[in-house]
DNA sequence: TGCAAACTTGCATAGAGTGCAATATTCGAC
DNA sequence: GTCGAATATTGCACTCTATGCAAGTTTGCA
C-alpha cells in the first residue's frame, strides 16, 4: 500500500501527466491560452484527446499543473512540526520548506509562474487552488490548536494568511525575474505578518 | 457623464442582471449546479439564452453574481480614508464598511453564500474574484504608502491579508447561520491580525 | 417625430467536457 | 514465460458552454 516509487505503470502515469503539463505550458507560452486547444496539447504530448481528460479535468488545470496531493502533504508537514512551536512558527517553517522545494527545479516554477501571470484565467485557477488548499489547512490548524473551524476565526484566518504570504512571495519572485532566493522572500513576508503589518518606513 | 441614477435603459439593465443572478441562485439552490443550464436560467429570467451572455461571461459568474465595479469602489473607499490612518487601520475601516453594506440586504448575501458554499466550483470562482480584487487593491496600497508593488512585499501582502480577513469573516457568518453581526466578526478578525496572529488560549 | 445609439435575439459554429464500450498494456502468481 | 485480473488508452456519440455576426427592437434625445 502507498508505494514510494513503484513500477512501470506508476512511472508512466507520472510521465504522461508531466508531458501534458509541459506541453500545455509551452503551447500557451507560444500562442496564448485561446489559441491552444485540448487537442493541440494532447497531440504534443502524444496521447489521444480523450486521454487528456483522464489526467486533467480541464484545459486550465493542465496549464497550472498543480500537484493534487500538495495540500495533503502541506497538512502533514504542518502537523509533524515540533509541538513547542506556535501555529505561526510552524506554518512559517512549512512555508519555508515549500519555498525551498519550489526553488530546486530552477525551470519549472519560473515557467509556470510566467505563463500563469500572463493569463487571467490561469491566475484565477491558481487563486482557486490556493483557496482549496486553505480549507484542508484550516482543518489541520483547528486540530492542532484545539479550536473549531466554524466557530473560531483563528484556523481559517491563519490558513488564509499563509496562502496570501505564499502568493505574495511567489509574485515578488516572479517580478524580480527569479533572481532572489524564494525562501528569503518568504521569510521577509512572515516577518511583516508577525509584526502585525506595520506601515512601511 | 457617469449618471448616478439614470433613465429607463440603465434601470432595465440592472433589473435584468439582477433577475439573471437571482434565477441562477434559486435554480442552483433547487437542483444543484450541474442540473441547471444557461438556457434554464435565461428562461426563468425571461430573456433569450443569447442575452444571458451579454450580462455574464459564464454560468458560474451568474451564480456568484458579484458586482464588477466592487473592486474599484473598494479602492476609492480606501484612498479616501483620512491620511493619519495607518494602512492597516484604513483597510480595516473599509472592510467594516463593506461588511455593514453586505448586512443591509438580509436576504441576498445569505442566499449567495449558502449556494456558493455548497458548490466547489462556485467557491473557486469566489476565490478567483477575491484574487482579482487583491490586485487592484495592492496597487492602491502601494500608491498610498509610496511603495512599489513588485519590489516591496507590503502592498500585495496587506491586500491578500485583507481578502483573507473578509473571506474568513464571511465564512464564519455563514457557519453561524447569519445570526452574528458581520461587522463584529470583521473586527474580531482584524484584532487577531493586528496582534500578529497570537496562538489561541 | 424621427434619427442614432444601445440592447436583444436567432443562427451558426468551435471547442470543452463526459459516459460508455472496446482495445491494449501492465502486474503478479504460477 | 504464460495467463488472467486489473488498470489505462482510445474512439465515438453527445450535451453544453461560449462567441461572432447580422438582423430586428427599444430607448434616448434633438
């Protein structure tokens, strides 16, 4: 159960998914979102148009190409932080880890963010994905702090703030042509938050 | 130019838009999102299916039914706050005003939020709308604080945090069956933010 | 009253997205 | 290696979304 790195079947699926995502990114970068059809993407990735929808529920999802397991991994990382850390500290540490991972593949995230930022529909889909992520994260925060998500403001707020922090950091990374170190940007952002968002200067 | 409350033409357009939005809300509340087609919505609102798309770019937009001018009004409210207020104070005041407005019509927002919360696609669209709103708001914050949106983290972060605060407050309002006063929920949320998100208890 | 601008509608069309059944591939046991 | 079960791919048929365009209505205004 839950194999770490398995046989041919699993690897092929990952490869196909990755090929579809990359094909979508490249085609949209070349021509723009509206000039690219699902058929185009499937053709470049060497699968049938019908197979495309076995991997992504929509065209825009293939462009954004987020890992559907990412929210769950984020939750696990958060819950396994040392118990003496405050929720904010733990969340911040998880964000820094995530940032470090994103920085590792020096090609994928910059390409992704560049394409996404140029297309409002993709930006919208990304915002929606962050929103979904927030919900499972809020549940985890509620679990850790012993508060109820509906009743208390804290869990949903911290989840929302964490998502905003990551989005802000990613956007600054992009705006600076990916020359800065993403984990550093994340740290700066969380410094502002911990201080209660003091006015600049 | 820019008439406050104008002739028959303007009023009819607003009425049609409102009728389409309400029809979408009611139908989706009755049957669920996938059992409602654009044709159904147009029929209940007594316009042709083609006219539907003169008012909303997609079915889900009709369900969510947000005012496309809202982000701009938010920006204007923010920029016209007294100059001695800090950005956080100004943003918080704007949020409280918005909350008060939303509470005024005791039918619309509760129905909206109930329908939206029951349908992930609508929730995603709402998250995307908040994201769009953040962008223009960030520009305004940058203007007020004299910082550059791409270079400095502050404007985008405060905009993102403000959006998270509003979403959190709306969700708590909904979770408590709309018995609480929304402006109070907003205040509590901003208290947490200003204190740097201290751990509960 | 009558002209111009703005709105509605029908028609045609491209493309997204889904269910279903047939085919092909991989896995695991032997 | 071979075979059967499980899983993945594909083609087909179909519905619905969404948009451009042109013709017909309604409204605003002089």
